């Protein structure tokens, strides 16, 4: 059976990506491998069976940290055995090929040249490397929002404390639940000044479930950059961790200049993996922080922290990207939207629930955030756990509860969880 990304369209896309250059070994091998995969179609039970999650629970916090699906577990095991048998010899013989495989797989998934991707251990590490490395000086401004994860906030605080640039925080909306694209775009553009150099935002907010209209922000930003030199051009940097693998849109489609994400959440890659992509005009604005390992080709591998890593994990991210392609990326986005929209719209009708995720389906993705009247976020998590529902609370002030459905779930999980939340009244 042919998978969603068939060989022909893959080759055309790779051609665009690589220009006139022949496909590299890794890209050709990856393309053949994708072509040979059978698609499970819409068999979501098959997909669910690829995960070893504890039975009897509705896992509605899977977005936090990946459970490894079968192909990822198998690859980790394979590499671990080889590394245990002969660590340095296996590493020397395989490292460059495995890194090329990672670039081919991530580049294909994001539809960008693999050489423009740096590999990290997490979103947090990527944010630190990007913001720490940004060329900024006193008088420059960095614009961010009031709603980003502490990893963005703290990375920006550390960086601007060192380089003397000014950090500007803007609220993006009055009420997340009923915000609009126009309100968000206006909130960003009204704070841009002649000295704004970076806009640091988050694609899908883990505080409220808001999916930021990044494309609309990028379009509104374009006129501000028209007469700026490359050094002064405003770079739109996005923490994409809860968008990648959950919502449609690669970096070109959403229109950002720098894209930072972990691949150990919605991508279901090995725990301890992540990436940074930057456009060719943006990488020169970011200085490397950590020495790369041995042979490094700029920009991606120059910005990939060196040192020995848990290679069995990092190399196996290839299997996670291939798993998404096998199922069909659009199918996954549709599934995530379908399940979470059902959660959101059902919660919105409950009188004892205050929903914080936007009701507009174009402004939400895979996370639904809410409060229960009379219950604190910890109490809600505990009460749901007694019914074998794994919910979560967000690490923000104020903190809201979250239900998030994805490949780990079926419709029964959702109905059971909604019934349990209804019973909290
Ligand atoms: C929006 C956002 N950014 C960054 C992170 C940190 O991700 P990582 O664990 O990959 O560093 C999280 C954590 O879930 C998050 O919600």
C-alpha cells in the first residue's frame, strides 16, 4: 500500500530542498524506506497498540513526555546492543550515517533541508541555545508574550541579562477562550518598535491550549522588515513543541524564521531528543554555544551540541518520523483535532467548568485547558486519577487543568474522561 507521502512527491520535494544536488545516500534510503511501509490507514487501534502504556488508564497527558512506540523501542534496543557490544568501534563506524539519517528524516518531515537542522536533547535546550546565541546588544529589544512557557521566559531573561538588550512582554489577548486572530496580531504588531530584533512566541500554548495564528503574525510582520538590513530584520522565533506532530504546518507554512521543538512529545521520538531549524538568513544571527563533535557542517551540525550522547536514543528519532509518515501526517492532525475538539466543546457546555482554550477550532490544537469550580488543579488531577484518568495541570500561574488526546487514545477514553469531569460538579 502506498503511504501518504509517496515516493514521487517525496523526490520532488527533496529536489526542491536540495536544489540541483543529487539525493544524498540518507535521503534516498529514507525515501525508499517510506515507500516500502504499509499504512495502517484509519486503524487507530493498531496505532494505539504500538504503545506499551499501562492498560486500564485513559492517558490524557501523553503530550508531556512520549511513550515510545514499537519501532522506536526496537531501534533503541538494536543500537543499545551494538553499542554495548563495542561502544567506540560501533560509534565510529556508524555515527556519520546515523546523523545523516536523522537530518533526512527530520528534513523530510519539516520539508526543509536537513543540513539546516541542529539536534538537541529537548525544547528547553534548543530555546537556550537559540536565545543565548542571538547577536543582541544594549538598545535592542526582544518582544515576547505573557503566556509562554518558563523555558522561553527564562532563556530570554538569561540572554538579555548578559547582552543588555531589553525584554518586552506583551499580553496577546484579554481572554484566551474567545480571543481572535485580529486581537492577537494587533497585540504583537502594536508592540513592535524600530529596535525590535526578535519576536519570541509559542505555537501551541501549554497554559491555555491556544494555537497561535503564527502565519497571520508572520504576514503582519513582513512590512516591518522591508527596509531593514539583515542584522536588523525582526526574526520570528517559535517554540513549536506542541504543534509539531499535532497540528498541520511546517516552518515555511507557518512563516517563522526559527523553529525550536522537542521530538519527545507529539512526535513520540526517544525521550531526550529535540531539534532547532533556522532559515538560512537566521542561522548567521545565532552563535554556537556548545562545541560540536568532530566533523561539523554548518549550520545544522555546527549548532548540534557535541559530547557523547545517549546515541541509542537520539539515532532512533528517525523511526519516530517514519512512524508518523506511515500513519499519514494529515490523518494524525485530523485525529488530534477531532478528539480534542470533542473534549473542548463538551467541556464548554458544563456549568461547573471554566474553559480556557479558544472555542474557535482554528485557534486550538491538542491541549484543552479548564478549571473546575471549587477545586484546585491538584485536587482535580487526584480525583480524576481515582477514576484511572491521567490528566495534568499546567506549570504556570495561574495553573489550569489539561486533558489532551492523541495517538494513545480512543473514543472510550474520551467519553470516560468527560463523564468523570462531569461528575466533579
Ligand atoms: C510550551 C512548552 N515549551 C517547552 C516545554 C519544555 O519542553 P522540553 O521538555 O522538551 O524541554 C514545554 C513542556 O512541556 C512546553 O509546554
